C-alpha cells in the first residue's frame, strides 16, 4: 500500500513546511487567503481560504517547532512553498509563529493539580472518561448502563444518557465538533446521542457480541465500532445505516482509530495482528504481523505515517504505514504491555505494563529514555498532556501519577480513589484532569496556578 498523501510539515532548524518537492503548492492557485489561524497542539498553522466561492482550510503541520527555531526563516520558507500566502503576510506569519513558540516552549515548572471535586458519578464502577476538545465538558461510562455528561468547571451533571441494557464500555465525543456522543455497550449495540439535549439519534444494531471500542472519523460522518465478535462495523452518522462490515480478524477487536485525515482506519485484535483499512475503498490495505501475543492497543501517529502497537507479549512495536514493515521493537517490560501512547508531536512514546512500570521512548530513535517506577500494581493507562511535557499513568494501586517526560521524575501522586483507576484524561489545555475508578467515582483535578 502507499503511504498517506502529502502532509505539510515544518522542521525547526531546516524548515521544509509545505510539500514533498521544492515546488510551490499549486493545488489552489486561484484561491484567496482569508486568514491565518493557530493550532497550538501539536504546532501548526491553518490556512483559511476561499476557492470557487467556497471557504476551505488547509493545515501546515509544524511538529518540530521549538523555542529556538529561526522564525523569520521558517515564515519565509512557508511563503515560498505556499502560493496561497502572499509575501506581504510574511511578517504576520512570523508573529503567529512567535506566539506558538511561546506557548510550546518548555515550562519552567510543570503544573501541580488539586482535587476539586470527587463525584459519586455512578452506582457501579466506571469504564471510561473523555473530555471534549475544548475541555468544557467530559463524559463517563459505567457498569450501571449509563453515560453521563458533566460540566468541567462546576462538576455539575448535565445529562444522563439512558437506554443501554448492559455495561457502557466505550464512549467518545465527535471531536472537534463535540455536538454528538457515541456509546458502545456490552448489550451488543452502539448509540448516537445529541451532546446538548441527550436525545438518542440512532441505535446501531448488528454485532453479535459486546462492543468494546469505537471511534468517529475526523469528519464526523462515520462511526466505527469494534466488538468481541471479531468484526469492525462502519455506520453512517447522519442516517444511522450500516455502511460496511470489515472482516479480517479472527478474535476480539480491542482498538479502532482513524488517521487524522480519515483516509485510513486502524484495528487491533486479540488475534495478535493489526489491520489497516483504506476508507476510500472500505477494504483491507495491510495486516501488520509480528507480535506473539494479543494486541492491547494501537494508534496512528499524528501524521498517520506510523503505527504504534502494544501487546501481551511484553513489547511495543512501531510500524511504517507506507511499507507496512516494523521499524522497531520497544523493549523494557517484564510482563504484558497493557497500553501505549504517542505524544501529539510524535516525539515521545509511552508504554504501561502489568509489571507495575511505565516506559518512555524516543519517538524517532525508539531508544528507551526512562523507566518510570513508583506504582505498586499494574499500569493500565498512559496518556500525555497536549504539550508532551507530562505523562499521566493510572494503576490498579488506586493512584494516578504525573511524570516529567524530560527527567522521568514523578512530579505528583494523585491519591483519593478507594479502588483501581481504570481511566484518566487531560483536558486539551492541561488545566484539568479526570480520573475514573472502580470505586464508582470520577475525580476532577484542577491545575494549581498558585504554585506555578
């Protein structure tokens, strides 16, 4: 299979931001630039333009932007490669990049968090918790068959989504729009809800066993669901109709995720393989074979050029999407790898294990940077903040821990739960954290700005 199409990107010291060749981006020569917008995490510039009477947008990814980048040279290089940006906008572009480097520059002190509220969210253990893109709301799922929507600032329950007949195990907002919520249940169905009113738009029926994972495509037009029946099903978000059944695995599907442009779908299974599906043909594109144990999780990097997978064989692997070959095996654990994650920039990789440790790896060389020790039981979840400066780990020892990704030191232990922590998440800005536990509670933590 071929790799994902052209991705605009910039390099901090040797910028090559726009195209795979030195020529200008000519796909929109008749287009008129309307405005330049910032994307802080991961760094990027969004070009909003008008073409043939329609407003469109294109993003220049600047994943290697650093605080020591030559911003004038980078701005000039972007203008050279992007015909849509007139030379007169160079100074404005440079000033935008300056705002970004201030935002992405290494913090002098990593944030600490204070427990704001402990919410007796459900009458049975929680399964998952997820923020909206803006962080103003979050959702929780539970064994009590409910999904609940919460206001992040007040901790107030906004909605209770009732309708499933068994555990609500998988849940997601349709980021970045955040006007819909999808839930997947052990009752073998998924449901689509209005995030503002709580109205159930569709119930998706077709799986013969429990649904354990789901994902919206970036355009919010397709919902993918994965089940213990070894099938992945694609659903039309607007109509609620089944689009296609993706058959290719021989055991439970444990992860589904789309690439950033929505062109590819990634699925991981207990059959030890990872499949890549082409959404243009809605058929198989490749099968990644190499793990000797069940897959625990799998993700695309932000650019969609690589895949990260974790397995019960005690290893993680990085794969090249273009060649479908393994680029490296990440070793460092003595037991099953239960979770893996990329930082948004792709510069860092984390793994969490049943051996009670987490590891940090360099996202380019795949060399282990740190082994994170401190938990007294298995680490089931690892998640980076948007900046990639902190890693949060959740454990069966009833705590979550925050780690400095540069030094590998533990900066804070989040204690307050009375049982295992199953899920945790940072808000996009990193000013809030939620942790969900088997003790039926979700704890809301706020950044303690007074200590900064």
